[in-house]
C-alpha cells in the first residue's frame, strides 16, 4: 500500500529564513509520481511540481527547490528566503503510474512565515 | 485565478438531502477531477472524467456520483448526505488524462456543511 508521511505538522520561520518541508513515501511500484501542492489561507489548491520516479534530478524554480532521493524515499521541498506569502499548508502526494486514481496525499505541513 | 470555476462556493444542507456541485474546467482542458478535503480523511481523490467518460475512480462512496457533459463541465452529485460528508470539495482540470505530463489546475472549492 502507498503511504506518504509529512512528519512536520506545523513549522514557523521568520521571514527570509530558509525552510525545508519533509516528505517520506512508501510504494511497491517502480514507476510512480510525486507531487507537491500548496494550499494558502484562502483555501484553493495550487499544483507546484510533479516528479517521476526515474528522474532524480533536483529541481529549482525561483526560491523553491525539490530534492528527490530514491535511496531514502524522500521528496523534500525547500523554500529559500521565505516570504509571508509562502504561509500555507503544503501537501506532498504520491501516485502510481497508471493515473491519479491511486494518488495518496500526506497530511500536510502548515508553514507560517513571520514578518 | 486558475480558470476553473466551481459553484456554489458554500452549501449548507441537512442530513438525508441531495446536492449537486458544479465545475467548469479551464478552456481546452478535457479532464476533470474531483477531490474531497475533510478533517477526518484529509485530501482524497474521488473521480476523474476525460472528455465525457469516467477515467479513474478513487475513494468515492456509492452515494456519490459524477458526470461530465458534452460542454465538458462536470457535476458531482451527493445523496443521502451524512454529517461526515461535510468537507471542501475541489474540482481540478488538466489538458489530457496523463499523469505523466499534465498539470492540474484547481478551482476554489465548494464548502459543504451538512447539519
């Protein structure tokens, strides 16, 4: 069975600090997809990134970066120089190759960036 | 603004009732996804439609049903409502049905309260 663990329930940082959100997953599939979603206080969900299991290259998008390590089954998300607008709940998710029907979400990490 | 619209924004109803949630995908997107976010269950994938056909089914109860119409808008029907159905229901859309390449765009959600 698939499982996604986001052990950090809530994190508070001061603006401009770097912060890493942890995500550990379990799956028996050899082909799978990992995702990060953002849910700001306004409530909508925002798709941030998808990574497939064969691509272990780290990805950087502006102040966001993702570190995928199959050896430790982790897909961590780092925000550099955090800003108040980064305050949100962040969800990590895992899906098998066949599609979204088997997507499993983590419980989310609430990030509060204090000005 | 993601381009995905959902109506109504809020819905309050009583146990045993039936409601219909509506979603209009982004222009050109053929896939529509429904998700439920509740305090008890977290985020769960419910169902996916692609160009009018059911494509994938997740943890959707038998009391719930959905369809996608020729104009690609989708409706999620919830019947015999129970207190536990109170949740935020998200609709998302994407251009195709392929988890490998698609980016999902989420609507603002419909908050359902069952009293």
